[in-house]
C-alpha cells in the first residue's frame, strides 16, 4: 500500500503542474469546467482521504493521540507490523506496545479497510540547532489514517469513536489502581495538589478469598456486573449511574475486605472519605467534584465518623423546646434539612444526603458509594433508604461455608476429617472470620494444617464455654432482678393494702 501510494503521489504532482499552467492560460468559465473534470479524474486515480492525528495540538497534548497509540499497539501484536516500541509508565501496571516510526498496519471496520502509519519528525531549528519551542519535545509525532473516500462518514462518525473508546478501555485496564484519602493537611490543598492525596492500591483481596455464604456472594457479584454494564439502562430510566452499598456487621467480619474485593473486581479506584476531616457541606461538595468516574467512595464506620444520626437533631430540638414526635420521624423533609444547614454551617446530615444523591452527585459517572457500620440500627433511616444505599449487605459471623473458603485459602484444604467437628462448633459459637483466619495462619513451616485445625477447635470450644458461662450469668442476673422486682412489688402491694385498711 505504501509504495503504490507514493507512486500515485508523484503522478499527481505532475498533474498539479499541468493544472497550474492551465489556470494561467484559460478564462474563468472554462477553468471551472476543467476544474470539475479534474476533480473527477483525481478521485478516479486517488480515491483516498487522509487524516492526521498529532501528539500536540495548539501546544497542548492531544488526548486522541495517546488513545490511538494504545489502540494501534493492541492491534499491532496480531498484525504484520515489524517494528514496535515497548514502554512502561509510572502509572501503568504493565508495559504498552506502540508502532515504531514509519511503521504501518491495516485495520478493518464494518467492511472498510484503513491504513495507519506512524510518523516522527525532528523539530530542530536549522539556524540555531535548538528546538523551536522549549515546552514541546524535540520531535513531532503523529499518526495518519488513509481510507477510501466513500467511507468518510463511517470513519469520522463511528470508527474514530470506536478507536478512542477501545484505547481508553485498554489504558484503564492497564493503569495502576489508586486509593485516595482526604485526610491531608491544609498545606496540601494550598499547594494546588487538590483535596485528595493518592497512593497505589495493592490490596490482594478478591471475591475468591472472601469468606461468606456463596449464594450471597454470587448475588453481590451479579449486582456489580449489572451495574458496571448498566450505562444504557441507567440513561434509559433517567437515573444517575451510581449505586450505594451498606455493609454492616460485627468487627472482623470482612467489611473492609469486601470493599477491596469490589475495587479489584471492577478495577475501580477508591476514595476513602474521612468525614471527621470535612469542615462543612461545601467542603464535602468540593471533595465530590474532585472524584473521578469508575470509582468507589467509601465512608467507613459511618456511625462513628460524625454524629449524623437523627439523635443529634432530636437533642437540638429538645433544647429549643420545639420538638414534636412527628417532626422527629420525618428526618428527610427538605425544610428540616434547610434549617439544619443554616443552624450549624457545618457538615450536616442533609449535606451528606445531598452528597449521595443530590444533583451534584451526578457530576461523575459509574460510581459506587459504600458505607460500613457495626451498628446499622444507629443510622438515620433517611441515610440508608433504598435509592441511597441500594443494597444492604450483612457481613456475619463465620459459619461452615465461610470456613471452607478460609481453609482453602489458608491451608489449601478442601476436606479434612476435623471439618465435621468444626462445622458443629461454628453452628453454636459466634466467631468472626477474622478470628478463624488467625487460627488458620501457618505460623511456622513445621506446624502443618492439622495443628491449625486443632488450635481452631480448641479456641471454638473455649468460646463456646465462655458463651455458655456468660449466658448462665446473664440468666442468673435476670433471675435476681426479677426476684427483686417481685419482692418490691409484693411489698408495694402489702403497703398499699395496709394504707387502704387505714383509710377505711
Ligand atoms: N469474610 C472474610 N473473608 C476473608 N477474610 C476475612 C473476612 N473477614 C475478616 N477477614 C480477615 O480479617 C481481617 C479483618 O477484616 P476486616 O478489616 O475486613 O473486618 P471489618 O468487618 O472491616 O472489621 P471492622 O468492623 O472492625 O472494621 C482481614 O484482614 C481479613 O484477612
Ligand atoms: Mg473495617
């Protein structure tokens, strides 16, 4: 293709010379006629269009260039390209392949054939030997794409969009995941570094290593898949493309681990939002606006982060002596939210509700919000109602199914004669997966799985004994209490009847 195009090009140059001569010799009307004839001849001999995509456009990085580069790199591996370049940037997980200078590949799209070529031109000023603009690199890189004129609409409409989307998706998959924190000093913000500080996210948790009921796990995975593929659905039903998950349960049951597993499953970044570091509602909004799409915003231990429960409002209203039962229940009313904002000028429940599903919450796409708590009952119902927290996931104590996952992960065991005994004990005792996992850790090489399982059984038996003792004590206390109450009430009744007698 390259050689034939060059030949045609030199022939065209000759014809151009003839056309210049004609322009000088002939009158306007005749020239017009010849011109249209010329275009037909030109299209007949050279029916191609060429588009150039440069690395820099008007002194700024041209985003399309890098996406095209990634796309062509991915295509080139299976094609006939001979000269490729391999690069790895600080922010990518693995290396990326791209076409070397002068290399060509062909691509096909909906029946259209396209020829891509990579160019690099040295940008040296002949007189000084220096680059013309110090802020730009020494070379001008570009790609050209050549295609038949009849495919112009397809290429500019669909094909280039397809190239950009594929390139972007490959770059997204290849990037290093980040975890962002807003818990940074004021200076950080004033140095112009934004409101979030990031580091690479390298948590190894996956859904395979997460110990929980397999049915529940399956439901969560399906929900996440439906969400991540739901772009068209969300736009069809007119909803912002986001989803909220509430993870609740006792300490050590895997809530934080689940967040890491979700992030790894979807390849999303995490924004770990520390509410105690947020000054007011507008600060919260600014933080939201600085988050990116395809990310998870996490608020851990939401019940402890800040007093956002309905109780704070109740307390305030009591102080003002304006409380009424009905008003307390209706914590979601907008008038109430408004007044709360004005009263405090700080971070409020209404600010947080707006953060989750106010108009501003749609400033990015494909976003997940996760709250975790040990005490679901302490949270304001408005905060966790469906639509805000769409799925409530209980992370519970370790039962047999969850134990089997841990045993496989930690000890490579799928079955063992001691499993049956452990199953029985796990039905009777409430222990967190965290505690079970601790006993399954092979602390020294000579230990072996048998010792770990023995240790676990021992610990479970002790926990069972303690639970029995505690419940006996609790029963005893309750008995004592009821005895006291009975005694007190009999005394009260006898006093009352003697009073009655006296009265008579
Ligand atoms: N369901 C689980 N599956 C696998 N590992 C678990 C699970 N639950 C706990 N673990 C292990 O226990 C450790 C603590 O778990 P994690 O931090 O996820 O608990 P948590 O529910 O977030 O606790 P907290 O309420 O105290 O924040 C983790 O490092 C993990 O190794
Ligand atoms: Mg946690």
